[in-house]
């Protein structure tokens, strides 16, 4: 079974400079390819695929104004084009909306396959990096497992995370039980189970609402393009990150418990997206 462990890491100034350049190049290549694919369709009703954009990337690297693309590893650039192809495949299948352009303040990510990193002495060495990434190992990768893909992500709040994917043959299925459970989505309670158990709604957003509102007001007053605005933007992003982490932690614990204790889980079919349109209940939902 494929698994992925996520860790936080604190790059050195040299590593951060290289990683930021890599993310910038991935974003540029993705946006250029998206623009050309959109333009080709609207102007000539021509569909451009991954193969064509990969050839375009080779030509871009030869241009003098895009010479800096050769300073970073080519693997994340190619992976970015593959992700764009996946986004278009999902769009044409009706699963998602039309792909959006990537923005700098959103952070970004770069995916490295086996040819672009080295796993040695339980340390990760990325391409063009001489030193291993200073990862905070909260748990170790199983001895018999070798990472297949590494994804580096920069969050809007300035935090760096690395996701390490590997195939773990030691995983065994959970023991079979006869227990089945139904789950009902609530508002005052997060969920109510068919056993009569009520899981309270922690309302993580409400806990940080005053701080977030104050930080967003401060951000709106800052002049666009100024250093103070960037500081205020990071402050807002950090509060959003706290809310996200709290939600993920609570939901992971709850879902893990439900999966381990039950063989069958039934959830009502609700259009939560439409329910959120109610202005009085949207925050609680």
C-alpha cells in the first residue's frame, strides 16, 4: 500500500533560495503552459496536450530571457506540466472546474521523482543541494521502504513541509467486525451517530475569529506592494494555518476512530455546498 508521511523542515538560507527559485520556475512553466493551451483552443479550436507542452519547455529553456529555468532541476518542471494535464483531464471529465493560474502569495509546491533526489542514511538530498534537508522527523520511514516521490511545499504562512511517498508492504488490513454505523451531520454537534453518540462541534473558526478579523482589517489598510503589507499578509496566513491544523487534527482523530471500530459506515447524502449559502448557518456548517 502506498503511504505518504508529511514532515516540517527548516531549510538553510542557501536551500531556501534554491527552493524558492524552483517553486517560481514551476509556477512560471505551469502558467505559461495553461495560457498557451487556453489560447490554442479559443483561437484555433486546437487541443494541446502534455507532449506538446513538454516540447515547448525544451524551447523555452533555449531562450535568453528564460535561461534561469536551467538553474533548477528539470524534474519539478516536467511534473508541473503533468499536473496541468491531470487538471485538464479532470475538467473534461466534469469532476473539477477549469484550471486556475498559480499565484506567488499562495506559496506553491514542487514534486521530485526518484531521479531528482537521494535517500541516504535516512536523510533526503534534493537535486542541486549538497546538504540534506533539515527535517524534523516526527516518525521514521519503515526500514524496508524506499521513497518513490518527494513533494516540497511552501505554505502562505511561510512554513515549509515535505511529503515523502513510499510503498509499505507491511500494512495489514484491520480485523473484520460485524458493527455498522450511520452518521448524521449536525450543526450544534459535529456528527450524531446511529448509536446515539454526539460529537461536539469544536468551532475552530469561531475561536480565532476576533484575531482573524483584526488581522484582516490591518491588512486591508496597508499599501499594496509595501513590506508592511507582506508582514500583515503572513500574519493573516498564520491564523488561517492554525484554524486548518486544528480542524485536520480533530477530523483525523474522529475518522480514524470510526474506521477502526466499524466495518460499514453510512453517511447521508447532503449537498453541503448548498447549505453553506445560508448566511445564518454557514459559519457553523
